[in-house]
C-alpha cells in the first residue's frame, strides 16, 4: 500500500523529477503562465504555493530556502517583492489550472497553469456623510400634479385582455389585413 507517500512520480527518477519541477516553478514565477500536462500542473501547484508562501514570509531564511529551489536570483527577487506584495491578502490558492485540450503527438491532456490576479491590500474608503437636506416646501400646484399621474397609472395598469378587446372593437372591418395567401396571388 502507498500510505504516506505524497506527490506524483510521473515515471521519472527522483533527481529528474526534482530538476524538472525546479525548472517549471522558475518558469511559472517568471512568466506567470505555462502550458503543461494535467498531472504536472497539479503537482506544480504544490511547489508554486510553497514558494509564494516563502515570499510572503520575507525573511532571510525564507529567501535562502527559495534559492534552494529557484536557482535564478532575478526570479527570487520578483517573488519576494512583486508576488509577495500581490498575494499579501490571499491565504493560499495562488494558481489556477485551466484544461485546454489534448496534445497532438500523444493525446496527453494539457493544461494552462497561471498565477491568479492577486488583490493587494486595499484601504477602505470612508464614505462622507452628506448634510441633511432641508424639507421641501410644496405648493398646491405641485400637489395636484401627482394626483393626475395616479389617474394615468390606473389606466395603464388595466387588464391586458381588456385592452386587446378594446383595440379590436376600435378597428374597422374594412381595414383588416388580407391573409398571406391573397397577398401572394396578387403579386403573381
């Protein structure tokens, strides 16, 4: 049984697998998106989340631990400055995997793994309170206007069936449209 053995072997030796994931996590953090197989993308997600967590910690020991995996100092600098600041408010889930189809040569399922767009810590804006408005002075002419509008709304809110019957009674029989068949014969 395979209890307590986490991670995917991916049919590679341990040294090849270690070198492959070091290169992949370096490329992912540098370019922020890469195409790879589904299985590699799922395993790479663990590596990338661990590196970003180290970047968020930000101390010297975390930087040295990241340099053990990521051998490019430029990418480590980006991790500890840009990416750490970008994901400061997020606790995990720094990557997204999107399935994109199958590879042409061997029909392996392919995925796009990319870094999420992080929200930087945003400052909450305080809403300004508006001064209370003075009560409106109404005149008798303005009070009569809403009553007229109420009468109009009563007519509009009438039953639709009654409105259709009313329109039908208003229409004259001479103005009734000809059936479609008669129109075709008259054109021919």
